[in-house]
C-alpha cells in the first residue's frame, strides 16, 4: 500500500539526527510523500533544541518541493503526572505534538507509574499522537492505555524504527497494542522516526504488523494525504 504521510521525522536540530529540513523535504518529495511533519525532540532530550526553536517554527514554509509541511514536536513526557517539556503557550502554536517516554528524560517507573504518565499526558488536548508506546523499558497496562486513546481520540503510533533495533524486545508489546487498537477502533499512524532523510516513509515493519493482524484500513492515518490534516482541523488547528 502507498503511504502519503510521515509526521515522525527529525532534523539536525534534534542533536542526534543528521539531515536538514530541506534535505528531508526533498527526499520526501522523491518518495511520493505528500505530508511531512517535522517533529524534533523537545528540549529535555540531551542535545535537543532550545525552546525558542519550537516557538519560531512558524517561519517554516507550508510547502517545500511540493510537500505540505507540518510544524510539530516529539515532546518528552517528563514525569508521571504526564507533563511534557513544551510550555503551554508554545504547545498551542504547534500543528501537532507527539508525546513519548525516553529513558534519558525520565527514569522508567513501575507499570502503574508508566501507565499513569501516558494516561495523564492524554488529558492534554494539544497531544495528538503517542510515540513508540511499545518501548519495553516502560511496561504499562496496554488495555487501559488504548481505551484512554479511544476516549480522547488520540492516535497511537506504530514506530518502524523500534523494530529495527532502537527498542529491542518491543515486538510483543507492539503487536498487543496494535491488536487492542483493532478491537477498540483506535486510530493508528505509522512513524518512521527518521533521523536521516533516507529513513523517511520507510514503514515496512509497520505494514507487516497491520497485515498480520488484519487491521482495517480505515484506522490507518497514512493512506490519505488529507486524513491527518482533517483530523488536526477537527482538533482546532488552522492548517
């Protein structure tokens, strides 16, 4: 299947990625990606950009090389109350926020604590996507997590990079979460988590997972270039 959207991508601003936004956009155009989201790490990530970087994303053009550009962030969940490292005034000016747990930003807690971090983060109306929730460093109550995503109409990411070694041992949890998304009718988005332009739109592992589980196409946000945009507009974003 053809996928037109990748909104989990990083640039050199993240500190440990290796290509620029222009390089990313050009490669996205070459691959037929219609919507590219720039989602650099929040400032609590070691080497991450200063908060001014996110405040100034408005200067980025809406289109580069024929690709629609969305201005986002992969924010770090920084405590078990679900707070993130982006101030509220800046959150509102971003097109979307992916919220993720990274063990360099928060020490993994108990299963209950990790679950609470996700559930409380999902109470934030500016958070649209939960990034790589299959991370084995952060075990949680998968069903409670998916049910909360359904309640809040939040998208759960299937992160292809996780299957390539960045989160070893994630497979069982990722499959379990995806199966629950199918059961509860929760929206899914593929994310490349690209740290170079060449990884953009590379979703083979995610495709294999949804094929194995026979997840309905209507739950997948990557197929139609307008589907994610319409979702953001329903969330009040002026795109």
